[in-house]
C-alpha cells in the first residue's frame, strides 16, 4: 500500500482530522515554550567568535592558554566630582567604600587581584589630570558569557553608591556595554513587535477583508516563531549561537508565517468562490499554494545554508535561525493551516469588512475580480513601460548601495542617556577609552632574549610617540618566558574608523618595523583587531557565499520549472530587490535622507 505525501493529500488529511492535527501542534507548542524557557538562555552567547583563526583570534587564544586563562572582560568604575578632588578625604572614603563592596562580590564574579584602588596602589594613570576623576579597573571572572551573566550584580553594587549628589559614579566596560546593547536591541525589538504586529494585522484585514481571516496568518507566524525558538534551544546544545538568533527568528518568522498563510488562504477562498466544497477547496489550495510554499521554503533554506559556510558564530547562528523558522513555517502551512480551515470553514469570513480584498470577492472563470487583478492586467497590458519604470526605480535605488560603509556598532551609536555611554565619554575625555578596549600585542618567542627585548623596546618607544595610543602598560611575561603581552590603550571608540586605522597602522607599520628579522611571532588582538578581522573574514566569505546561493537557487528553480528563463529572471529580480533594499538603507540611514538621525 503506497502512501501519498503530496501537498494535496497532506492538506486533505489535515482538514479531515482537524482536532488531531491541532492537538499535535498544541503539544509541540507547549514543548517549545518549555525548551525556550529552560535552555535558550544557556545556548546564547554575546561573544563574536571567528573559527578560522585570524591573527586576533590566535593572539586571544595564546593569552588565555599561557597567561590569564579564559579571557575576562575589562570593567571599570568611574568616580567623578566637580567639587572634590582625589586628595579630599570624602573622595577617598567613597572610593574605598566602592572598592570594598565590589571586592565582596568574590572570585566567582570578579578577579579580586585585578581590582585597582588608587589609595592602595597609587598609580597616576588611575587619576585624571585635573584630579577630579578616578577610575577603578578590574576584570570579570570567567569568560565573556560568564561576565554577561554576572554583570548585573556588579551594576547593582555600583548603583548603591549613587546617593551622594557631589559624586557621579558610573560603571563602564565590555560587559556593561554588552548589557546595554542587549537592552537597547530588546527595546527596539519590543517596539517593532508592538507597532509591527498591529500594523500587520490592519494590512491583513485590508487584504483579506475579515477579522477572523486576518488573525489566522498572525497565529501561524506566532506558532512558527515559538517552535523555532524551541528547536534553536536544542540545536544550541551542539552549536554556540549568537544572541542575534532570537531577533532573526522573530522577524523572519513573522514575515514568512504571514506570507505562506496568505498563499493558502487566498487560493482556498478562490476555490470556494468557484463552487468547490470545503474539503476539496482545501485540497486544491494544498496542491497549488502549498506546493509553492514548499518550493519557496526549500529555496530559502538552501540559500541560507550558504551562511553556514562562514567561519563565524554570528553568521552560522543567523543561518540556523532562518532555516529553523522557515522549516517551522512550512510545516505549519502544510498541516496546521488546513486543519484550522477544516475546523472553521467559511467562518473565516466572520466580521467581514468591505475593503480592498473583502471577503465576498467573486472570481469568474477568467479569474478577474479585484484590485490586484486590475493592477496585474494593467502591467501586462504595457509590459515595456512597466519594465522600464519598475526596473529603473530598482536600479536607481541600487546605485546608493555602492556607497555603503560597514562596521560594528560602537558605543557612540548608543542613544543618549545610556549610563555606559556617558561613562565611556568621560573616560575618553579624561583618560582614554582604550582603557576598556585596549590593543593587546602578543609576542611569542624567547621574551628574555636580547633581540626580542630590543624589539619590544622599539615598539614601546614608537607607541609612546603616537598620540592615538595611551601609555603602554608594563610587559607581562608567561612563566616559561615564551610569551609576552604588551597592552596599549587606544583613544576613541573601538568601532570608529580612526581607531580601526590606528590598529591597522600598528600591525602594518609599527610591529613589522620593530620586529623585522627578530625570531618571534607577533599577534595584535583586542576588540578593534577582532572587529577588523571579522569584517575582513565577512568580505572574503561573501565571495564564496553569494555565488553559492545564486548557483543553488538557479539549480533548484531549474529543476522545479524546467526552464532556463525562469531561474535567470528570478535571480536578476532578487539581485535588484536586494540591491535596492540596501541602497534605500544607505540613503535613509547613512546619508540621513529624510532627516533620519
């Protein structure tokens, strides 16, 4: 006995057993919620990891293996007073109080030996030139993820010392900035959901003409998003996932969940208007609309497999997020949607509103009957003019893409009012922002040999003459004398072009000049160096990923449509639409068109 697993037979079977199918999905939904609540937080990382070992990654690993253990994140407390100086007793009192409370957090949260107090270790780099500002640097315990987990406890301790109006007490550092970045991102995502979902609902009412029908695509999107979150929680047990995963699942899930549902709903209502009974209309929609959904999902999944080729947890996480939510959306469209329609039938047209795509739209045998039909006929009636107008607009928008400037979002991009940004600006003005994100120069070789010592001396001397660098810290040497670490603060935001140029100059000029002919390997690492290597990696990966995605899409469409023209046309349209989208982003946000700030 053969089993027919066509999209038509799946839709028919689902519509005939609606309660069974819906029950299965309810169980999956509950399981996904449980997995999301219990596992998701543990599989997400805020660290940007590059897996092909560029210079910055090699240097970072050497530091962790031979010097510090797991790379900690640098934090510092800023204490500032407009009236008092560090020489006043009340200044000393508040600093000692903060030092005691931060120390009391213990070695599971901070590394106590790294916590510097000017009044115990009177190093002048801890005090500003006017002596009204003092910094108290320390390193968080554990790795980046551990620091992200515990930073709120440090924030609470520091916030407890903000009662005195004479003193400004701020916490700034890598973990603090990461915490604020996540809060800003989550706030933006929440705003997008608060405004986006109602707008999507209104548009769906306009398109479908009925409130009940409009609720179905949103329901499908929510189900797909929750299921994908649960699946991501399981996949994260095997692969480290970037915190972008949640945002991607939500955005893409909302888009494709609604999109795929509209395909099916529109075809179902069309078939009902032609006289087919409920089950047959669902089956016909399954045979046509859901076939399109499957092929669309396959194209998206195969395309995003290309991101899995990129040696970065960020891109791999984004690729997996999209793949999981698209698969969930396709499965929901194949089974859950026919089951819901099998249960509701024509009751989806309840609360009908006579709008553009109202629920009572009639279709004759030629398929005429509505706003979009008239638009399509007008376009097909003047294809050359339509092609010139639409193609011209897309090409014009794409032109702006070639002016795109890529980079990481530094603290300067944070909204005003964020405390870590305020602390960063004070730090940059009174000291050097590079105290938080310094350049780390790793020297591998016989550190105590005269040649290496001379090279280190030459490098230190040239750094001291460059205003972009702060005073280099004393050289740190491993126990076996085979690894040295020279830390140099860098002025400015680690993500700005000026700082990037400074690190590139350090690598290409200063290090090469100082260590030429010296038997040692030198690796420049630190946040800016990691950012440089990350974007270099992304540019190199794009040369592989883009051709891969285009080739896979071409072959898939060639097999599906058995035509050479259709896949070529699809690829051209995709390139134009993507190019135009990026062009508009550049025009609006980079060029400040329409006064967007």
